[in-house]
């Protein structure tokens, strides 16, 4: 199974902490109540690029990167892609 298939098959396990919710909202400028659902929706889009490096998955979509721990499925952070 490829990295993206593993993450997508475990979408229901994706979660984060209260601090994680606040960090994601701040980093992405989100005004949504359900940050976890927002992230899940982004990750399952067909144009989302998912790679696994070390212990984390990196899901890149719409100029943002969502970092998910590959063991616990905790969203660690999300931030905007820095353009050069």
C-alpha cells in the first residue's frame, strides 16, 4: 500500500490537540470551527500530494502543508507554503 493510501484509509483516526487547533487556525488564517474536518477534507481531495518522510506524512494542497504523525495520526501543524 502506498503512503497516500495508508493515510487516506485512516482518515477517521486523524485528530489534534487544542493547541494544535489554535496553531493551525493561526498559521493558515482559518475561521472555521472544525479544523479537523477542514484538514480531512483537504487531505482526501484528489489533487492533494501526500508523502511520508520519517515519522510524518506531509499533505500539500492549495498552498498549504498539513503535517500528520504517521503513528498516532495527530495533526502536528499546518502552514502555508513559502514561495521563493
